[in-house]
């Protein structure tokens, strides 16, 4: 095979190769609840949580962690129940500036690499700048049970 024929064959092989496996979006159920509890202790250490049981989930809502601003809130309405036989809860501590409006959540699944990526997206607000505290949350979401052997990667993106 000549050099030109070899380059043509290589180009055709590249063009006809199967595309790389893409990350598949995972359906996310927003759980909320964490806005009434202070989880700042997570910011100093482990930021990402993978919760597989009701007992571990309940620990996040310890009454001693309740924010003063939510003292009148009804926990039964604030904390969304989760069926842990079918679901896994992911939590990822994030804080924005006072110019930010809040958070969006995205989970992508890479079956070939056995990896899930949970991204918290910090949404900008209408103010270009300000002084003072911004939104903070544990960003709890429920997804279908994570298969055994998958690695979970947590990250934040500022839009």
C-alpha cells in the first residue's frame, strides 16, 4: 500500500469508527429540605455525599442543625421522603455569592467508564455584584439506584 493509499484508508477508518460513548443524562428528583438546615460542616471536609439508607438520610435533618429562620417550618413538609430500595440520594455542598440566584443540578452517567458525575450549577442572579451572604445548599437529589462499582464525581460550575 502506498503512502497516499494508507492515508486514505486511515481517514476512512477514522470517519467510519463508532462514536465514543456519550454521557447519558440521569433523571434527577430535587429533594430540597436542606435550605432549613446548616450543613456548613460539610464544606470544611467531605463535600459530596452518597446516601443509600433512610437512617443516613435522617441524620441530615437533625433538629440541632435547624436554621433559626426555619424554626416554624413543618419538617414533614420540608423533608421529602425517599424510597431507598429504588433510589440513591446525592448531596453536594455549594455556596454562591449574594449576586447568585440559586442552583441547578445535573447528573450524567458514563456506563463505559462506570462513572456518575453530579454537577451543581450556580445560577447568576440579576445583580452584577453585591456584598453579603449568598445562597448555600446541600443540593440533595434522588436518582435511580447506582449500580455497584460506579465511581461518583462531584463538581460545581458557575454559569
